[in-house]
């Protein structure tokens, strides 16, 4: 099955994860529609290395990857509800209770640190974090880490939905003055410009 490339316009991996189901034109698309979709999306997002994805694929039993994809979709909708509930205001300590499902996911991680050769040779060694990727469920951990970094490092005040009429994409507005309106100028921004042009043309020539 040939998949169209996933959309990464949110300026934050956590919101790109939410945007893995979207209506970019007229038809809804879910890039995590099954196990292969999850592997493909993770590869495009860069959240998991290609070697790990291939290793998990080769070891997975029948139906395991589809089951993990289902968990990923449930995680996606849980986090979407969290963002919608808290969007527009800074998070505070009292919101930690709402993040308990995320902490439970992160507790499943099997990673360790080891000494490896550093880049550039000076100093010669560096501390490297390694993940074991023992089961298909380990694919959820880098997603969970992206969500955790988001709530720790970003402000939900800056999270916006695209102003496109039918668009469902969200993004973090990092622009100066926080004036970003569209998921992408190439997508909804361009459509809005064309619609505005047609409206102006009608005012000049009502017959158009």
C-alpha cells in the first residue's frame, strides 16, 4: 500500500502526533491506521531509528503491531483531549494528575546508559542512552517522551488550531508576535488567499 507523506507542520513533535489524523484537503486521513502505518509514521517523524523499526517488525507476532497502533490512536485521542482542555492557559502543578496516563506509559521504558565513543574525539567518550526495543509496545515510548517534552517545555497558550475552514491541524505558534494563523501557507494559507482574491473580484464584478 502506497501512503501519502505524513504532515509535519506543528513545530512540535507532540502536535505532529495529534496531526497524524487530519483532513488536509477534503477527505480525513489517518496515517496510523494500523501497524504498518505506525511504523511508517514513526520513521517519517524521526522518533525511532529505522534499524529499531525493522527489528520490531521482524520480531512482531501476527496482530501485535496492529494492537500497538490501536494503543497509539487511543494515546493520541487522550492527549488531544488534554490539549483541548488546557489550551490557552499555562499549565500548573495541579494539572499533574491529568498526566498520570502519560507517566504510566513512560514507566514501561527499558533504556540504559552506556559509555560510547564521542563525536570529534575530544573528549574521547560520551554517555549514550540506549533503548532495547524488545517488544512492539516499546514503539509507544518515544511518542510518550515527545508528549512529555511538550508539556514540560512548551506553553499551551501558544497552541492554535489552523484557521482553515475545514482544516483540523494544530500547531505551536513560535512566530514573533504570535501571529501565525495557518498550518501552512502552502496549504490553508494559499487557499485563504485565493478565496480572498475571488471575494474581491466579485465585489468589482458581481457577475463573476
